[in-house]
C-alpha cells in the first residue's frame, strides 16, 4: 500500500538507488534537528537555494528522516521522453511560468498537502544571487499555500552545495569532499495572519517571516551574522 504523500515502492526504490549513492559520494553530512520534521501529515518545507544540487542533497536528508520530498519542477521536464515519465512517477509537481496556468502548481500542491505530502519550496524561486550566499527576498507562493491550507511551514537552512556545484557551473568540484550542513527549525508562526484576507500586504509580510526564519537558521549554521536586509532590498524598505 502506498504511504500518504509517497510514490509507489517501485519508484521510491528507483530514486533511492540513483540518489543515495550520489549523495554519499559527494558529501560528508552534518544534519541537525531532524527531529523537528513532522513524521506525518501535509507540510510545507521552505528552504534557501544555493545550487542545482540542492534538490538531490535535500531529498537524501528528507528521505533518511522519513519524509518524501514533493518537488516543484519546470513543466518542460514532464514532456521529455523517459525523464518526464520518471519525474511524474516520483510525484513532482509541474511549475508553469509566465502563463495563465501558473496557479495550477499551487492548486496541485494543495491537493498533495491534503494527501499528506511534504512539499519542498524554494521561496526565492532561483539560486541566490547574493555574493555571500545569503537568501534573497522570497516569492509569495509558499505563504499563500500555508495560509490557504493551514499546513505548517517548516524552515530548513542548508550550506555546502554551492562549494560542489556553484550556480551557473556545469563542472562539479568533487575534491576535497565537502560537508553538507542542514538545520531544521520549528514551524514558522503565521498565526497572526489567520482569518485575514490574502492581500498583497499579508502575503508579503508572511513571506518575509518565512524568509527571516530560514535566514536565522542559516546564520546559526554558518556561525555568522546575517545581513540586515535580503539581497537587493533596501534596509529601510
């Protein structure tokens, strides 16, 4: 029987057979506070974005701690022969950009959360352009989904993937073997927005709370002080 929020056992086995050896080969692990990941029920996992390797390494982290990552992937992948079938079978959600179909991704995410899925969101929408790799401003999709469904937002910060495959690079740096650090935080408190209309201001403020939680965790992980404002946003805005 399929577990809530998980693909069939066949496709889980296929993915684990491919991803787990890659993850073990590429990195050493420093995983912290995985006990904060709810073991069941629909959740939104919001995290920073550093490298194209993020989904692989974070998927390993989540799987090893009992959750299947429901990933949002570019819609074009679903039409690629073989790969498209695999991505669909692994329960990824297609993301439609620049069209009237964009809301379909959030609608499908709602349905997956109702089915008990762990939906993995990168609120920045792309790898950070901050020269020091701090998170940028987030887009409002994760906040909208959280306020519409009541699902908890679990913030996660990670560090190290950018050392293996920097954004824009196609050639990984395999040696020396880097450490992939992950820190999970408690659910983001969005209770003050309960019952409010999902206006642009409410979504922007809720998104800022989510990004602040991720940034705070990253500062703890890096043992550094985070900037006063996200990259590209004036501090007094």
